[in-house]
């Protein structure tokens, strides 16, 4: 058993050339782990922006999508979590690639170990402005209205918003266990039930931190700067860097 976890590819940014380089690196990694991968979790923000119209899906990303199809065609389950940049995944990837889309946090058990899984956005205390915006973006009526906009204009607006969301460099600094909202959230969950691993993305800061009750918080980092991922071999969990 080897279960792999990765997050925050942000394909599409900052430009086509750099996105292609990053996509080729990710596909190379997926090629190398396929020999022993029994299940694959991609934990959100695979794309810097994604929105599906009824008959139109974003162009590009063919290398990654083709590699995911190879996994599912070979019988390897692939789970994709929606992130704050690609929450508008509907049914295209499920129907075309055979993946499972998760829009909420998930609890899993493997070999007696309990996993709490999610992209990691909008949890914990504070950040009410973002939580309000996320609720608007997740609203079915708002999604229907956005779909009425021509894709050329819609993607221009969305890519501008996506770029604005990365301008605050404070988001890329670890602010200590007592202030990191994902860790605060994990510790609150441990008061209700035991989990061996909390695995999140979103923060772009790779971390493996011991919590109470033999529990660990793992942030998967990103593939913009860190090229980090996690792997569970049935006994132990490791956070690794792909060189």
C-alpha cells in the first residue's frame, strides 16, 4: 500500500511557458510513482482557475489530464478535492477521467489509521471575509449567473481575481502553531475524535507537525516553489520533496 497526496499545482499561472514546465515535472513525478501507487489524492488548486460550462471546459492541461486518465484506466483510484481556485469543477472530470471529486472535507481510514483530509481553506477561526466570498462562489444561483458571461470575459475576470489573491505575501509565512488556523482547527477536531493525520494544502508551506494524542498535521506545500508531496506506506507517513 502506498497512498500519495499532493496539492496546489496552480497550473495556468503565471504564464503558459512556466505552467508547461511545471506540468511536465508533475507528470514526470506521476510516472515515477505509478508503479507502487494504490491510491492518489490531489488536494485542491490543481488549476489556478477552472470553470466548466455545460459544453465548454478550460483548454490546456492535457498532459496532466491524460496522466490522470492513465491512472483511472489502470484501476488506480484518483481523488480530487476542489480548492479555492478551482471550486467550479462540476461533472466533466468525473465523467471524462473517472475521478472522484470531493467538495467537502473527508474522513478516511487506512490500515487502522484515521485521516482527516481537505484542501484547508475556510476552516478554523477568523477570515470571515474570505468565508463570505467562498459562500457566494459556492452558491448555485451565482454560479448560474457567472455561466451566462461569455468565457473570454469570464476567464479574464477570474484570472485577474486569481492573481490578486496571491499578492499578499503574508500568506506564505508560517505564523506559529498558536496562530495557524489549520492547526487550530486540527486541535479543535482532536477534542471531538482522534485522527492520526490531518492533511491539507492551501497554505503552500510544507509542514509536518506533531499534535496531541500521537496525531500529526501535514501541509503538502505546493508545486510552484516546493515540489512537495506526502506518501503513506501503510505504516508511516512521510512528507517528501521531488527533486
